C-alpha cells in the first residue's frame, strides 16, 4: 500500500464532534454553577445532565481511546515517533498556551480570593516550582493552582506515552490476559479508594492513570467492534432506539447518585469505592451515546446542527480557556456586579477567545504536529511496527 494512503487520516465523524461539544459545554456550566447557591434537588434530577463535569471527562477519555485507535485500525504499521509528536502538538502545545494565558491573567490582577470556584483560582503564589511542574505536566503536582481542568490532560499525556500498551491490551486474545487486565484495573481502584499513593492535585496520581487506562481501552473496543455495534443499533426499531438513548441519558445523569445508595448500605463496605461503580455506569452510558452518534453520522439529526458542531470544533480550546477568563472577570468585578451578570459578560468572551484560540493555536499546532511527525517517521522508518487491532 502506498505510503501516502497509509498516512491519510480517516475522515472526522461530525456527530462525535457534536457530542464532544455538548460535553465541553456541560463542564463550563458545572464550573459556573460553582459560584452559585442552587437548590440541592438539581443534583438528583435530570437537570444534572447539564452540569455533569466528571461524567464529561469520562466521556472524553473513552472518546480519546476511540479516536486514537480509529486512526490506526486500518493501518498496517504504528510509528511511535509520528504518533507521539502529533499527540504532543495536539494536546501539549495548546495546553502550554493556555497556561501562559492563565499566568498573564494572574499577573494582571488576581488578588481577590474567596471560596467560590472562580474565586479560589490562583490562591497560591506562583513559584518556579509551579512553572516547572506545569511544564512537565505528567508528574503528580497541584493541578488546581493555575487551571482546574488540567488534571485530565495529565492522564491524556501519560496515556499518550503509554499508547502502545493500549494497542497491546486490545490485541489480547487469551482469556487469562483479559482477566489480568481486569484485575489490574480493579486493584488500582481499590488503591485509590484506600487513599494509598494520593494525588497532590485533583485525581492526578500515577495510580489514577492506571485506573483510567480501561476507559481508553473501552474506546478502542468500540472501534474494533464498530461494524457489528452499528449494525445492531441500526436494526433496532425507532421506539427501541429512543428507549435505549433515554436509558443512557438517565444512567449518565444519575450514575453519581450511587454514592447515596452505598451511604444507606454501610454494611456493604463499598462507600469508598463508589466512584468505580459511578465511572463504570457513566462509561456504559457514554459508550451507548458514542455508538448511536456513529450510527447516525450519515443521517440528518440534531447532532448535525451547526451550533453543536461549532462547540465541538472549539471544545478543547473552550475546555482550556474558560476557567482563567471567567475567574479573571469574577475577581475584577465581584464587588461591583452580581455573579450572574459577571458570568453573562465573561462567558461570551470566553467562547470568543476559545474560537480565536482554536483557529490560531490549536488547529495550527495540530497541523504542524502531523507534518513534523510524518518527517520523523520517514527518518525512523525502521521503528514502524506492524499492528493488528
């Protein structure tokens, strides 16, 4: 097969971009809600879907696994230099640019501190250690100091380094190997529950990366079984599809409430491990939504709406920049305006800056990464490894 064919990237599935955009918006809504007092029933109602931040990150992890394996499924080789270079430029460079933005806003005026979500940003002085930790990114450090969302990028970069292991895990044929993999995932969850090897930031310990490994593998499994999954979904009646999607949204919205179940059943001794069950339920729901989005990717649907596709396009940039921008406006205007007005002012600006950030930083960085990656892989073609996922 000609090299240019092998290197050709598969077409984007726009409906997945729309889901990514929805997830990114829910993260923003969740962070904005951290500055409000709102009725507690919302967290136990279907409205929680619109502020399901952690669930959105679980979705992002599964989607990352899907996208990465999707790019390599039909290729006969895997070149680590090409892959990792493209991944660094895709994730790390925009991340560094967003940290630069956060530092700029911090130095422009971040003296006010309170206990609200935006008010608590930049509460610790920025030191040389802070800068070094954020430059390295993949260590266990305080991820809340400059931008709360970067904890997920720690895992994205660590698992990008370990991506060949994901391909290996997906190639397991022996039942014994699969059992070992499941045991490792469960063991990592138990270690987290026992608070052994704790995170210095938010859920960013090394053991958390081992725990989240299975979500990336889950995304890869969707790729491997995509044809059969799409055929099965497409063969369902319209009513069954609606019921299935309704159940998926309900599970996605209510998975976090399982902690209340375990609180009522203390004899089970599962309270400290409730997050495992929560993530597992969320992963099931997210996987159903992903498969359904793939199945309707060539049809007219709400997921083809231009607004959803727009937010899908800028989702990563919006994820990166919304906190420092909104925190800056909050800190500057907190004494003059109600928080609701501050957010109404800051949110459109954050979206606009995310759009600019996407065009100037994210897209150009990704293009450059692909170009450099291809050149590096040509120079190190001996590092091409056959793959079969």
